[in-house]
């Protein structure tokens, strides 16, 4: 193998290495962005879950108030009868 062939092969391998290093950097940036988006999604999921609990509590409170009003209505109707 001649010196020129070896130099050409080394230059080719160096270019391949640089290309691969660039691709690794791109992939690392994509991973970082994906992790950031995942964190945001997890935050929003927790926020929605909390809101769901709050709405469930509100529904329970409204059901209790409705029941109290129905009982009061029955009592008032009995008093009028």
C-alpha cells in the first residue's frame, strides 16, 4: 500500500469521523429537546390531574347542596300540606 493510498484512506476516515460527530451532536440536541418536551408534558399532566380532582370535589359539593335543597323542599312542602 502506498503512502498516498494510506493518506487518502486516513483523510476519508477523518471525514467519516467528523460526519459521525456532527450527527451525534444533532442527536444529543434532539434528545435534549425531547426531554424538555416530556418534562413539560408531565407538568401539564399533573396540572390536568389536579384540576380533575378539584372538579370532582366541586361536583361532590354541588351534589350535597342539591340534596340539601331537595330535603328542604320536601320539608317545606310537608309544612304547607
